[in-house]
C-alpha cells in the first residue's frame, strides 16, 4: 500500500510541475475539406504567437482517414507535409522573445504516436527587422526535409516592444 501512495504522490508532483511549464500556442481549426476519395482531409488551423500579440500563423496539414490507415497499415502516423502563412492580424505587441539565431519554438503538435511532431519556430531577423516563422517536421530518428517559411516584416509597422527594443 505504501508503494502505491509513493507512486501517486510522485505522479501528482510531476503533473503539478508539468503544469508550471510555459504553455505553447494552441491551434484552432478554422477549416477542413476532403482531399481524395479515401476521406483524407486537409485541415486549416490558426496559431497565434503566444509571445507576440497581433501575429497569427495559418497552417494546413494532412489528416489521414481510417480507410487510408487500413490500406497502408501505418495506423499511428500522419504525413509531415504542411504549409504556413503568417500575417499581422492586429496591433503588434512583442513580449520577451528569444533573439538568438536559434529562435524559439512557438507551436508543436504530435503527428505520430511517439516519434514525430509538427513544429513552428520563430526567429527574429534583426538586420531586416522581420519575424521569420518556419514550420517543420521534427523526428527523433532522422530529420525531415519537409519545411515551409513565412515572414512578418516589422519595418514601418507600429510595434510596441515590452522591454527594450533589440
């Protein structure tokens, strides 16, 4: 009985600590339509940048149907194909963002049971005063060459920086 209580306490602590981590952006489905006769869909989602008010990225991704999963035998994985378009959709307020060359991940969604995720990374291009968004597939075993890019220029825009402008 004592061992079960320890496991429950450890699990509760892990959930509590997990809840304190920064929450990534959430995707809101704004459209869906059939792509072929097997019922595969293309899903259009809106993702607001969690640290930059006024920027929304729209992504389109592939969602496999049950018929496609049965016929191909790969039950737990969706293709890595995705596209992205990011635009200013309101007044720009930029919070504390990573300004180094690696930028930071602003969205991630699993597209397989364990090994693959679709992610959006934001990089600030200081010389061109532009936000760069890259959507890519992240795989544990090997990287993927499937990616797309979109930019939001800040030059000439009315931008409020929280803290000092870089």
